[in-house]
């Protein structure tokens, strides 16, 4: 994705002396912050409300799909939105993303069965993927370069309040009012965001001289869409085959097998051109950095979806109290990010310590659930796991830029984001499939079942720590051997 040129307030203005809240930028900045805050609240709130949603709509067997299909749809939209913004500018992708996000929130909040709810999550995922790419392009096009780092800092701050209060408020609404309000209540804010950003966005056209080949961008978008379709088909087939309440499980097992195999084949054929070569084997240097990113998101986001479910189903906690564990994870993430920014240790060491902390904490969660230890032990583990993610995630981004040539930074950054999304999709889909397999006539698995999910997900985090040992620049001999 390239940055647009020739905007009246972009590359032609470089001092940014008026500040982000000066009259020329105020409405746009507030609107962009509203967009990010909506996405952050929705992301934090849905995890807390999901145990109630699944119980009311009969979706226990498809629990993981509500998370994994959101990420899959977002992955497809992200791959398509970059070339679209390069060709047509940010306006169409941004407005389409906002419309899809609004529609998905309304559809999910008004759903009468879990299938419609999952469809709403997919629509929201399409909106989120399209929207976030467009937001970055808008920042590059409409804000002076001096204000762009400040805007990204404000984006980080826009996640703080939803991370702190979103899980608790969502739990209270789901418990005492209705689980629908965390979705329906956010939808009007999306409309407000559209009204705020439209006056500035409507004048943004396509870049005057797009960089790179348009055909390459379209090919990458098609490969991304093919990957998302393949992953989505595979996870749907696996969950449907495992869900005891699925009619297809008994009526059309051959169809499920065919869809699963075809989806897996499509994904396998699509992903090599999108992920940096050597990532799958954690080759020394940048591929190992990519591997760490995918493995830790696999472990963390796959288990995050089940933390509130464990606390509600196995410990009988209220959803609002269970949501505080996610708040603790967000606080730990912030603390870990702060620690890595201080560079107290060699940067590459964080890629070993962070995944190791996640692996150890998931093993501790498995032990706590299996022995029926206090739920506060799980909350403490999740805080430390969040700190491990904070150490690792920012470090992978920094090292990706450090180990990339200037001409490859854009492509390598895109590969890093795709590894991030793909790890989250595989983790949530895999955990959801395992959970569905353990269901017995629609009842939740026992403590041993939840302990098994946490223990299994600790393995990719452990492999992430091992990959972190290889996340340094390859020697000259290694480079010559690969060229040969």
C-alpha cells in the first residue's frame, strides 16, 4: 500500500504547528479516534459477552467461529483494501468499511440464532479490515508529517479506555440488561464517526502517481482473498463436523470433508506468496521474527476467547467479573510494551522472554483449571501473559523494519501483519474445533477439557520462544549458502 500524494493538507504541509485539535484537523481527528475506539470497544466487549450469547442462541458448538471468522473476514478485507486505496484513494474503502462495520454490529445485535450472529461478526470483520487500512492512508494523505506520529500515539491511547472498561461494562450489560447492547450501542457511534470524517475525506482522491505495479497489487489482493476463503471454508467444515448439534455432521459428512479439503488446499496454495519465505521453518533472521509473531498470536488469541468462558462456566463468576481478567491482560500488555520501549535488555531477548511467558502462563492456566484453584490465579496468569505479548509484539514490528532493506519494508510489514492475522485465525479456529469436539450433547466440557485447551495452546507459544532464539541477522556465510 502506498501513500497518496498531492493533498492540500498532506505532503504539501509539513510543520503541523497548529496541532491535531486545531480547526483544520479537529473534526477529522475526533472522527478517526471515534472509529478506533468503536473497534477497540467492540473487540474487547464481544469476548466478555460471548458466553451469554452462545448460551442464549445455542451456539456452544460454534463458539470459536464467532472469533475466527471475524479475523478471517478482516484478513480478506485487509488484503483487498491496500490495492483499492492505491487505485481509488482512501474514501471508498473507508466509507465501505464503516458501512460494513455498522451493518455487522446491527446484524449481530439483532440476531435470533447463532448463525446470523456469526454472519454479523463476519460482516464486521470485513468492515474492520477495510476501515483500518483506509484510516492509515487518510492519516498519510490528510495530516502533515509532523502530526502523524502524534496521531498514532493517540490511537494507542484510544485503546486504553475500552481495554479498561469495555470488558466490565459489556459483562454488566450482558448480565443485567441484554448481551445485544454492546453491539447495538456502538453502532450509532459509527454513524457519528462518518459525519465527522466525511467533510475532509470527501476531497481525497486517488494518489497522483501510485507507486509500484497495479497488477502486483491486484494479484496480492486476490491471493489474500483466496487465503481467507480457504481458511474460512476449512474452519467451517471442521467445526461443523465436530459440533454435535450440526445437521451436516450426520446428513452430509462427505460434503464437509470435500469443503474442508478444498479449503485447506486453497489456503496452502495461496499463503507462500503472501508470507516471507522461510517463515514456516523459522529461518534465521527476519523469517524467524515473522514466525514468532504468528506463533504468539496463535497461542494468545486462541486462548483469550476462552478465558471468560472458563471463568463463567467453571467458576460461576458473573460475566462482568470474568471480563476483569481481560482488563488485566490489557494492563499487562501495556506494561510489557513500556518495558520493551525502555530497552532494558537486548531487543532480541524479548522475542524469547515474551513467548516463554505466554507459554508458562497458559500451562499455569491449565494447571489452575485442572486443580480448581482460585480464579484469581487465572487472572494473574493472564496479566503476565499480556505482559509477554507486550514485550513481543512491538519488538517484532521494530525488528521487521531493522532487518528489512528500504525497498522491502512495505512488503515485509504486510507479511508481518498477515502472519499476525493468520496466527489469530488458526488459534481461535483450532481452539474452537477442539472445544466443539469435547462437547457432549451441547453441554460444556469439564475442567479437564478447558485445561486441555490451555495446555495445547501453550505449545505454539513455546515454539515461538525457540524461534525467538533465531531472530537475528544471518551471518554472511548463511546468506551466501542460501544464494548458492
